[in-house]
């Protein structure tokens, strides 16, 4: 229920920002703060990135990078907190798919 409420609030601000070109959407704005709060609350859900994708179009590239880095930081903190192997990051900055699974298999073979 809380997640749907946050999404509805983001949608309302999104529609308003599309109609009102003077509405600030960048760093420090209520819209940006709402995106960051959404990441803080729901970073462990599987479709958070899909939820945020349309709203990122209103942000500058620097703000999108800030949101991306915050999301990656929250995921890394969750992995550490749950004692999961940390996902490997490729040279292009993206996570290697299944890298945490490979580490687990390799660690099992080392035992």
C-alpha cells in the first residue's frame, strides 16, 4: 500500500512537471527527493528500476547518475547486511549477471 502511494505521488508530480515547464525536478527538488526516498524504501524489490525509468526522463544526466549510484549503494549495503557475496561490476560499470552466483559456486568448490 505504501509503495503504491509513493508511485501515485511520483506520477502526480511527473504529470505536473510535464505540464508546468518551470517546475524544478533536479537535485534538491521535492520530485528528486521523492525518487531517493522510493529507492531507500523499496530498493530490495525486483522491479524498482522499471518503476523509476519513466520519471528519470525529467532529470539531467548528472542527476540520473546520482540516482543510479544511490541505487547501487543500497543494493551493495543489502548484500553486505545479508552476508551475500557482492556482485561483480564489469568495466562498463554494469553488474555482471549472475556474478554473485559464480562466487558462491567457486567458494563451495574451495571448501
